[in-house]
């Protein structure tokens, strides 16, 4: 194995691994946000509904308090929200890492040295652009109050 093959395989594996880690973390974060947000919405709706009585009744008030205090097991909606939130976050993560994944695939699977070089150079530029764009604020809007809009 020559140095170009070794460099392309190593760089591709490292870039793909970090991209997959990032995609997974974005998926988990999105799943947690969606699950917790929907749980909060459901809780608010149940609390508002439970606070309303058709007529003042101690019996019905006690029943509603019992329902509010009852700990439900993991509900189907919570599972659905978690899974769909993870998928949404992972899709966003794939979109954010598309250049890195594409160039790493080109560098890893290319048979010709010229394509490997394009893949490794593109991978390097993609990672450098990602680092510069996300680690510095060079390309961010600095007029946060919107005075110059």
C-alpha cells in the first residue's frame, strides 16, 4: 500500500467517524428536545383540562388530581416523538456533514490516484471550511439588532 492509499483511507475513516458521531449527537439532541417539548405540551393541555370542572364537585376534583398524579409508562406518542426527533436531527446532521461525507467516500472508494487526490484535497478543504465557519464568527451576521437591514 503506497502513501496515497494509506492517507486517503485513514483520512476518510477519521472524517466519516467524526461525521457519524456528530450526526448521532445531533439526532439524540433533537430527539430529547422534541420528546421534552411534546411532553410539556401534553402536560400543559392535561393540566388546563383537569383544572376545569363542569360543576364544582369534590369527587370529580379528587379524580382529576389522581389522574394528574398518576405516572404513565412510556407512551406511544413519547416513543414516536423520540424516534421522529432523532431522525430529523440525523437528517440535519447529514446535511451539515454532506461535503465531508461525500469527499471522504470519494477518497476511500476511488480506484484512480487522480480521484483519490481530488477526494483528499476536497476532504481537507471541507474540514477546513467547516472549522473556519463554525469555530469563528467570520461569516456570521454581526448586526444582531437589525439596524442595517
